[in-house]
C-alpha cells in the first residue's frame, strides 16, 4: 500500500515566540527579530479565506466627508501644540519617545492636567509607577484637576476597562512597553506584546474619537525600542531630546500626519516642572559688557525656528606629544575640519601643537554646517587671543578649499539676530534682503572672514607661540 502523502495540515510549522514570525523549517535564529532560540514548533495554521462582509460605513466622495471631526484641540501647552500642528486631533495616536530622565512623564502629566475640562476628561495610566508616586509629582508641578483620572495598570484588558468606565477624550499611557496582554505569549516590552498593545489602543482611539499619547522607550543608540511597525501604526512620532545636566529640552517632530515635521518645541525643565520657551535664545548666550577672545555667535535653525547660539573655544599649551581635542555640543569631525582649514587656508600654524577645547553655551547641540564659520572664527580668535567685534554673528558653511558656502534660511537667521540686538553679521554671498540698520559683510572664503580680526595680533600669534618653545 502506497504511503499517504502529508498534507499541509499534517506538516509541522514553526513560530517565533517573540514576534510571531512563522516558517516551515526550524531555525536557531529568527530572521524577523534576530532573537536566538525563540523558534518553536506548533501546529500548522489552517488555510483560511476572507469573504466579503457587511460594510460598516458607506464610501463617500471625498468632498462630502465631514472634516470638522478632525479639528485639532489645544493641549494647553503652546510649544507642544506648535510641534503637533495646532493640537491633538480626535482619534489621533501620538508616540513620544526619549531617554530615561529627560522629562517625558513630567511633560505629559502637565498636558493631561491642562487638557482636562468639564467636557473633556483625561485618563492617565501609569505602568511604571504607583498612583501615589504620580500624585506626588502632580503636587510638585501643580498638575491637579477634578477631571483628570489616574490609574496604575499593566494589564491591557484592565486599561480597556478603564476606558469604558471613564470615557476620556484623552488617554495618556506611560509607557507602552510596560503593558501586556494575557492572550499573547512573551514578556511585557517584547515585540509581540508591544504590537498587540499598540494595535488595541489604536483601534480604541479610532472607534471612540479619543486622542492617545503613548510614551515609548528608546534603545542605547537613541532609536525607539520595539518593532518598527509601531512607528508606522501611530499618527505622530515625537522625540524628546536634551542633556540631563542642562535645562533645555527639545520636542522634535519625526512623523506627523496632521502637520509639518520640521517644527521644534523648546522647554525648560526646572524644580517646579516643565515650561515652554517661546524665546529660548537667551539660554544659549552669555551676556558680557566686553567681548572675550575665543567666542563667536551664530544662528542655527531648529526646524523652522532660528536660535542664536554661542560657540566658545580655548587653546592652551599642550603638555603631551598628542594635543587634546575636546568638544561639547559640537561635532568633533566638524571642529577637526575647521582646524585643518584654518591651518592650511588661513595660515594659522599656532593651532597644530596646542590643546583645543570647544563648546556651546546652554546645552544646545550644533550639527548643521551653517555653524562652520562661527566655529572657525572662534578658534582663530582663541589662537590669536583677540576678541571678535561686539554684536557680531557669523553664518555660513566652510568647505575644505576654504570657501564660504551659502546655507538655507539666511534671511530668517538675520532677522532673528537683528531682533535680539545684533548689528553686524558675516554671511556668504547673496544673502537676500537684509534687516534695516544691520551691517552685513559678505565673505567668499576664510581669508575674507579672518579680516574681522586685527591683522597685527593675528600675525603675531604663530610667532609668539614659536618663541615660547
């Protein structure tokens, strides 16, 4: 008798317990989530087909769809509304990610209290702290409201039960990695659990017209933890950035289905909580009566917002064969490039054998090429021990050939500098419309830019350095 051929139903199948990926062959490592030892055998799924079902909402011409239902409602925090594109849209799901201790929970607790009103209840669900701990923080930052409800839950079914009981207009979940579904295998924070929790809350938000704010963890390299699918499912992805040793915090839009993604919200974190900064340039400047050698001002663009920032440089005699190169708030590669350009194109040889320290003020990080000219002038000023003219800002990208290239948004940068009282600027050629009363000098290369330094002091710097040796 011929042997019976195995059908698809009889053949074994294998599934990853972390992400749910299936295969017909056993593998030691899951190709989907790259986890080892998670592929296990289970019964092959039956082949199913989906038949046409009842239509819940009839399709309409797009011109007949009521767009008023998607009108944004303010969160009560102007800087967050700026990044969101006007506020929270009913049914929208927002993912806010950031490093531990940066202030995510503080910001969202403040938003939850300010968004709560007689007509709009807010539910704050914490999975990382107890309700009493959150209450202590609410007392400290004055985030109390009779319409703000608080629950400490880590079970998805319990969270959905709270939604039925409270019927909130805004849900804040801190965080999505701490909530788990009992129907899904795997520990909380695993790929399968995060996918199930996020999917259930997104469906609940769309069905109820409820806005949802999810807190997300990040990995050690700064990316959002969990499956990449999470970022695709939500409507808005925000990154909360900032140095924990500085007061400045930035909320940067990465994805936004309801607005622009080039907006940045500025906040200041202090003992009483977190407040928005409508004019944060003052954090990045040091006010002095007289200019100091080694300092130069520039205007950087954070999204569409111009911010005046200060670059500082210090050079000292090196006591070791390999001089130190230390940076804070600046990219080390950009500073090294400016040192090479100054030595080769600017003929400043005093920099090669000295320890060089460069930094920004206020914790701001300058990574765009428009700060190159300010970095180069700060280094040249420190090398010659000669201060730059007072109320001077420098804007431009510097190439390896020593040329000063144009950058985007020069007019907006100059307008911001003029608003803060700066009267002189070094810019690349063809800057466009110049604010009235501001002296703008166009520079084509580093030779033109270095003329703002007194020529005698600049020429004496290398000779004095050689004489000391």
